[in-house]
C-alpha cells in the first residue's frame, strides 16, 4: 500500500465519522418520534377503583353522620358572610353600588342615600356615611376600586363601632351567680336565645339555672325546660298564671343554693305599648336584685322588623336598664342596618346575633366580621 492509498482510506474514514456525528446530532435535535406523553398523575393521591355498573361512585356516597357537637365559630361566621354578602342583602348591594358607579354625580349619591335609609341604617348614620365618602372619594374617586372599598370599610366600621364592649356579663360577684334577664316583645326569640346561650355556657363548663318567668302559658316553661334538659340544666318554673317575679326570685335563690355560675331568666313576650306588662318587667328586675345584682339585661330585637324594633327598644330601655342587644333573625329578610341605629339610640351594644333556628345559630357580634360580611361579594 502506497502513501496515496493510505491517504484515501484516511479521508474516507474521516468522512464516515463526520457524517455519523452530524446524523446523530440532527436526530437529537428532532422531537422524539414517540406518542405524546400523558400528563403525570400525582402519585400521592389514591385512586378509587372504578365503580361497577349500577354502583354509586365513592365520591357521591353520603358522609357518615358525625356526632352532634357545637359548630365551630369559623363556620358560623362563614354563614354570616353568605347571608349578608352583596348579592343577598339590599344594604350590602346599596353600599357596593357606589363602588361600581361610573360617575359620582348628585344622582348617584341620592340613590346611595335612599338605599341606605330603606335598609334600616337610619337617616343620621346614612348622612354621616355619605358625607364622609363624598369627601374622601372626591379626592381619590373610585378609579382605584381597592382603595375606594377600603375607605368604605373604614367609614362603615366607624358607624358600627368596634370599640364597644360586647362581652356578655355572666360573672357574678361575692360568690353570687351572674344573672341574665332576657326581655322583648312576643316571638322575637327570647326563649330560643336562652336555650342557645345555656348551651354555650355549659360548653364553657359553667353551671347554669334557667328561670321560666314566662308564666303566661305552660307551653312557654315547657319550651325552656326542653332546652335546659338537652344540656342537663335545671329549670325553675311556677304555676301557670302565677307571679313571674316570684319565679324569677326562686330561680335566683336556686342558683345561690346550688352555687351555680349563671342564672338566666326568661320573661313573657310583651308589647311595649302595654303599660301594665312593662311595669311588671321592672318589678321582676327589682325582686331579683333583692338576692343578687342583674349582671346583664338582654333585649331581643327581631332584625326583620326594622324601625319598629327601634321603637320597642326605646320603651324597654325606659323600664329596665338594657345592657345588651340580641338581634335575632338576621338570617331572614333583615337588612342589618338596624344594628347601627339601635346602638346609637340606646348607647347599648349589639352583643349577639341570631342566624337561624338551629341550636348553634347564635354568634357573638363582631363589628369587623359584620362589615366584612356586608362588603363581601
Ligand atoms: N330564622 C330565625 N328564627 C329564629 C331565630 N331566633 C328565634 N327564631 C324563631 O322564632 C320563633 C320564636 O322564638 P321564641 O324563642 O319562642 O321567641 P320568644 O321571644 O320566646 O316568644 P314569646 O315567648 O312568645 O314571646 C321560633 O320559631 C324560633 O325558632 C333566628 O335567629 N333566626
Ligand atoms: Mg318565649
């Protein structure tokens, strides 16, 4: 083999190597000639076996019923939010309308005011809110939705007043039980609310006595006793048509004898226009206080009655010194604005709100949660 032959073999060999490398490189650059890959299945999630024909898939089977236990506060608040949220509530809709207005002209503000007044917010609070918003939004406008919403929240919160003491006063002094007296017109939810309160107190390991000072109907005492029996709390009751003040006195005496923590006294629903019945309420309180101070007088107001609730509140406040308001039936057609009015008028905080007929449908009132519920979409 001469030098020329060697050179040709060398060149051919080099060409083969170069061609091979180029071919492999190009193959790598091309997309794989395989089928598209399936999206990866997360391995942590167990996969249920496919349902047999005629069988209900596991995901659709009803959950095993849980044992009864008081509902967590967070879930109750979620319910409040749902019930008061923008689309479900005229007050909330009215409030949010100002955020979606293209132009904040006089007509837009008039509409805003009208909606708030018809939502039980009252003339004074409505004007205060409108003036504050007109002033603030005149500077920034509603072009920045988040900021406008923040301003609305701040002004609304001022009206609802987050600084009021809303704690239920259930602690007695000097070894005596705390005494809670519950008053209000017919059917506002007094007995039901007492049942719910008893449940909460028992859950807090407090010992409770109930007093059925509604002696108008035997059924009223039965209703209260049923609530008490459920949570193992005794109910002191008197003869039908008997003196309600006497029953209230006996209930507090029983609380003292038993060393109970709290005595809760139910009263008959009474129209604020019936002077005799209103006087009787004053007497009940005075008689109780021969034994122990009344630590809390709760006035029940049905939130769906709007302005009438306010008129009732004034009259009750004249007869017994109201220390807290329970706004019931905020789950119904109530607009909620009454919270602001009634607090202003009486200078007494709303302490609890009723959100339904269920045993756990009573929630401590919180200004922030209330405002946020109204402003949630
Ligand atoms: N939807 C709803 N219903 C409620 C609420 N609170 C009470 N109720 C219902 O209102 C009705 C009257 O409640 P009661 O507790 O008997 O009212 P009351 O004030 O004791 O009534 P009288 O003793 O007759 O004056 C009952 O059907 C309750 O279930 C609430 O927050 N929401
Ligand atoms: Mg009752």
